[in-house]
């Protein structure tokens, strides 16, 4: 039971540390997913995702966890996604 609680706590902490509205957009950009596609993958509407990306709605813990699970994200994978995004943007 204690291990399960620690794992759950770590997953929530990692989700909060790693993913915000900007990284949500970066993930979608790198994976080349539309709002519809990502929404279907994690179980939310495209309008909700759009509002989160624009900062009009908060990024909930449930949404963070859904992203982590659906895309099998971890710290190193998210760092690589961010690197790819900025490499592409730099090339312009």
C-alpha cells in the first residue's frame, strides 16, 4: 500500500512539474496532432484543449495524468519533445 501511495504521489508531482499549457502545445505540435485527435486520445473536447492551450482554462491533474499515460511520457521523453520543438522553431 505504501509503495502505491508513493508512486501515485510521484506521478502527480511529475505531471505538475512537467506539463503546462505551453508544453501541451509543444507535445501536440511535435506529434502533429490536431486538437480533435489529441482530445479523442485523452478524452476531452477540442474546445477544452484550445482553451487550456490559450491559458483560458487550467490544466487539471486529470488531464496531465491522461497525457502522461496516453503518450507514455516521462521526464526524458518530454525534454526531447521540447528540444525537437525548439529545434524546429529555430530553423524557422
